[in-house]
């Protein structure tokens, strides 16, 4: 079913507001081009819980808490809260894990890819091509019948699990007990005030729940159904952030001059990292943002995917998979950053694993063997 004119207007307005909020969060203290980055924020939160020990990226991000609670609250109001799950649980965890590998090799989720591009970072354009390529590969399998099977109604306790977890995270953030780690330097030390970040997350979480905003869905739906609703939200975020970055003096066009904004210049691995993310996410049915929103609505399959993202983030930093950002020292010394051999291997392994999952869950000969 094609979207109505009202739906197109709503998602466009919500996209514009989301883009404005993202730019404002950077103005209030978030890292450059990181008003929102689901991958980076989950990674920082995992670090704060000491799932990894990379000191520069440890902070419980209120935006993640707000996104889940905003979706949860609005889904209750709209009577759309529906606890369900049980669809290929371990497979979804693995796909979430490798989606995060792709994100941290690129240094950002699909949401941040758009924000980086809106600030002139052409490495994000390379990432966008890879992301679209991964989605197109996934769409091929969708057209051939790929399915992770249906989900089932579950107890309310399953549906409220992730909202309950993020409430605990909020308590830990506010009380700051000694066992929680907070970065003293690096991206984790840069953040907007807690109240502002939380409100921003709540607003975007509510808007994303209402509009079904999804970075993967925009490209997927254009290809499969010629449906432009989600791509409009995608474009609206870019336009609002672009204008905001120009106004605030944060626009810096270029490919190899993106120092201090958590980016690297390795074209091939920017491309392949986001290809892995796009491929994994289209099989999951949504980008990392969408997984958080669905988890807030009671979908335990998406909650498991979020856990896969978190474990993937910890794994990336514990084993040197995450890319290194380009930087320039005060004396002019330049480090262009890049991807380690371990990181490159992880992306290749991820592409192979996701392809195997796609094949096994698409073609009848494999499905029969699996069901037998």
C-alpha cells in the first residue's frame, strides 16, 4: 500500500525535526557529526558497563535510553505495544553482531552516515554507496523468499525487558556508582547535558515510533515497492542537518581533510563496512535505530538484536576490530587512521556469515534440511 499524502508530510516534518535535534546535540556537546549514532552510543554504553576497556569511549548515552522509552511510551498511548518474539533468536543476535562490526569499521551507523555526509564528509558518501549495495544484495534474497519465520505473542515481561534495562541504565547514569566507567578524554567525554540528551532521545524515539523511520527501509522499500515514504524521512534528516551544519560553521567538504570528527579515509573499508551493515540490517528488517524502536514496542527479537549490537561493539574494541579515527596533532603531525588487519578480516568473515544466513533461509533445499 502506497503512503498517503498525510503520511509523507508527517515523516518529512519528523525527519526535519530529527535533523535539527541532531545538529543541536553537537552544539550542546556531543562529538562532531554525532548528534545521533546508534552504533557509537551503544558502544559507549557497553564501555561504561566495562564490557570493553577502551577508555576514550565509555559513557552511558542518554539518547539510547530516550529512544527506547520514547518508543515504549508512545506505543502504549497508541495501543501498539505488543510483546512478541521467537523468530530465529540466535540468528538475529549474530546479524546484530556483524552489523555492529560493519558500523565500527566505518565509524558510525547509517544514521551517523547521513549526519557525516551532511557535514561534508565524503567518506560517508563512499559508505552510503556500500550501504546501498548491501541493501540491494539483501533485497535479492528478499525477492527470492528470505524469511526468519514468524514471531509469536509473548508474556508482557518479555516486551518490557529492554525498557526496564534502559531505566536501570538511567539510574546508573544519574547516580554514577564507582563501578561505572566514564571517559575523561576522547569521544566518550564529549556529550550534551543529560537532561537535553534524554529529552532529545525521547522526542526522536516517539517520532520514529509514529513514522516507522528506518534508514534501511528507505532504500529497501524504493526498490521493492516503489514506496518513497521512508526515503523522504531519510532525505529530510540530511537536508535539516546540512542547513544546520552550514549555519553553525560545521560544514567541511572533503574526503581526506576530516580530522577530529571520528572518521578515517580508507575508501575500500568504508565501503565494505557499510555494505556489511546494510546487508545484515535488511535481513533483520531494519537499521539499528529501528531495532531500538521495535524493542521499545515490545519486540523481543529486536531486543536480542540490540544485545547482539552491544556484544559486537565490545568485541570490536576488545580485539582491535574497530577502525582508528584520523587525527591531527597541535604540531601538525597527521594520522590518517584506518582499519587494522583484524578489522578487515572481521568484515570479510561477516560478509561470508551473513551471506550463508541469507542462502540457508532463502532457498527451499536448505529450508527443508533445516526443518528436518
